[in-house]
C-alpha cells in the first residue's frame, strides 16, 4: 500500500474539516514527506486533547490515540515536549466546542 505524504494528508484533513465548518489551523509545519502529525482538539473551554497516530500490534492498523488531555496549557506543554525531540512534527489545532475532530472517519483513521 502506498503511503500518503504528510503534506497531502494534512491538506486533505483540513479540507474535510472546512467542509464540516470546523475551524482548524496548522500550528507547526513539519516535514512535507515523512513528518508525523499531531492533532490538538481545543474545545474552547480551557480543555484540550492531543491525538497522535499509533501502530496497533494486534491488528497491524494505524490508529489515532490520545497523547494528552486536560487543561489546554498542560496539553500545550506536552506538544512542546514532543516538538523538542521531533522537529519534523506537524501540529494541527482543531477548534470545536462540540469536540468534533473527524479522526475516526474513513480515510482519516
């Protein structure tokens, strides 16, 4: 199976969010080809959740898993730590009071 570049996936994800009228922004532009992507969901109430892709050894699938959740400042600190040792990391911030991020949808999962 051919893997998508990080840049292509990010642009497709942002387009899917725009279609659902969910605001999202590229906070950190990682490596266009092979950068990992981290998604921060900001619910605009002082809380946030950061998601990262993880490889499931049982199924062989790649899945979105929660990296950090809680106060937005705490989640931001976690993201800053991740970026300190992975300069190729993309960070996308999604802002939605309802908590929608679409990561479980087909094509994004």
